[in-house]
């Protein structure tokens, strides 16, 4: 019998309820671009990031707290908000010491689902902070659910790739009896580490969407390892940088 | 602009509602073992197969019609039913001219979902009848949704493999803007056509389940191409062999 903790992957928010998360660390994965932006903003000194479901709530809480409001709908800055969902919008000179209220199409929704399902701990993951995520998961010795934000519940390749990249790095520490996790590893291994070329060649749906807005530079940045080596952890309604 | 019909893949029944099926042919995929058994029984002369949701309904309709009742729950013959879900239970000597009332854990459930979502046409697919399925999809020139039955809504590799095998064969005839379909092709290509070795090496969840019941022979049979070259199509409450 294995005494390693279990690891599962949920490839869409619509599948999250299939997994018991009460004792698990849930990793929220929204590579293009919410969780990459979250890591970047915290790495650049943001005090905290408040993920909210709706644009209205984002505006309301932003006003109340005097915080920066940001978010996107369908890949563009949402109407009524100040900033978007690009890591490049949050350099240290702008974001240090600030609080960001953020709403995105898929990532913040998934985070709130994990929260209401009673997740033991919620962290966010992206290539920007992949090593910090993996180190935390190995050190914690808890069950893990990798939760892909997907696109309006449709499975996407970029979040699956990240799940696969994490699993490849930590698989010896976990018991993995989960076909979705095995598929994620296959997809990641097929990419042979050339993530940008891979998603460009595959012409994945979100690549088409973002590239059509001129955001290839964002995609490349979001597929680069460890540009923002922090561990965002959800505590008391906000994502903060964990002490490491 | 492409004038080819669209092809999508739903990797779990929990994702089926994301796709509009009103103009689509929905292919129900439950490789281990419902749709393999359906093809085999029809190939061996079954008059029709009535897929039902519950064991109780299976018994009730079986009695009413004097039909054979069959089905499984969790991979075993369901209590109260006469036969199980193995293709080997339905040789010509037994099934020719008979009607089968069938209930399975995942496959019949998905079929009824596609039905209530208003699918234009419902067929079933498995390696046992892969060429018949592909020929029909190409000839029909309609949008296609490949619907994987999965396992209690959790994505599985064997149904994904079949989706990938179909897409590889018909991709030039369809417009495929669907990451799940691209992932399915990747998984299929990774197997290099050695499907049994692939799922054994990956030690996928359903392989473990069936092998523990001594059903390796079933698995091998269900992964063999064109052992039952028929096209099962759903008409008036039953799956029948389409005229080809």
C-alpha cells in the first residue's frame, strides 16, 4: 500500500465537484493569464490580490478600499475597470504596496468554487512560479488537486500543459491514480519543453484569441519558467505572498 | 473561411452541455465496454439494443418485451440482470434475432443526455466498429461531437484514445477548433497504435479495475479494430444496425 498522498487533476471547473478537496491543497491554474499575473503582481510587491467573481463587485470593493481594479472578460479589459490581465501591467514601480482587486473570466471563478467546496488550502500556479508551487506541494505532504481554469468550462491545452509540467516534477512524491493527470503529463512531454512553439503549432483556441489582440508577447512571458518565484496563497479573502 | 463542418470532443458527460448538438451527429464512446458490446451484439445479429438508465427499468422493460436484460454497475453484472457488459457474452448463436435491454454505468447515461439535448443523430463508436463510424461521419458532412462516456464523469484515457483515433482518420474533412480534440489526437499518437500496451503501461484506472476482475481478454478485444464492422444508430428508442 502506498503511503504517498494522492494527486488528481481537474481539467475543467465543471469537473471540480468530482474531487473531495477538504484535505487537499487546490492549485488554481489559469496560465493565460490570471495566475501568471497574480504571481507577477505579488512578486513585484503587491500587498494582496482580492479575487472577485463579477465586474460590479470589483468596482464596489475597489472603491471601498481605494484599491486598483483589474480584470478581463473574453480576454480584454472589462468595461469599468482600470487595468487588465497582463503581467506587463504590474511592474514594481506601479504595484508595490498596492492592493489589486481582480476578476477574470475563468480563474477567479474556479478559486471561489474551490473555496466553497471547502478546500484545505488554495494556492495559484503558473509557469511564472512553477518551482515555488512544486516545492510547496512536495514539502506539504498533503493530497493535491490541480485545478485547471479552462475556458468557460471547455478544457484547454495551456492549463493542461502546466498541470503536466507540475506532475512531471513532483510525481515521485504522490500516488497518481488519475487518467487526467496521466494525459496532462503526455501533453507536457509532447511539447518537449518548447511551450510557445507547441501551442502555436497546435494553434490552440486561446492562442488564436490572444494573438488576434496582439498579445503574443504576453503568451511568451506566461510560458516562461520562474519569472515570478513566489507562492500566492489564499488567506482571509485575498491572495498574499506566502512566507518561504 | 472554412466550409467544413465543425468537430468537437467532450471528454466527460459533465462537459456535454457546453456543446450545441442540435445539428450534430453525437458519437457515444464507451470503449470499455458498452459501445464495444453494442457493436458486437448488432454485428452478431441482435435485432436491437434498448439502452436504459437504471437496473429497475432494465428489468421492467425486459419482462414486458421478453427481451434479454444486461448491464453492469462498477464493471460487474448488475444484480437482477441476466447478462453483463462483455462482448464475449453475445455470440451469434445467442444473440441473433434477439433484443437486448442494456444499462451501463456511463455509456447509456451519456446517450440519454445527448438525446435530451436534442442531438441531430446519435451513433455509438468503439474500436470494434471504428471504420464504419469514420465512413459515416465523413459521408454525412454534418457537425460532429465525439462524446466520451468517461467514468462517473471523470475523464478516462481509453475513450479519449478512441476519440483521437477517429479524429486522426477524419481530420481533413472537419474544422477542428477544440483543444480537447487536439489533446485526444496527441494521446492517440503517443500510443503509436499499440493500444493495449499503452493502457497497460499507463496503468489507467479502468485497466486496473477490469484486470482485477480477470477481464484482460475483454480489454484486448475492445481495443482491436473492426471486429464488428457495423454502424449502430439510435432510432425510436433503440440502437439498430444502420443500412450501409
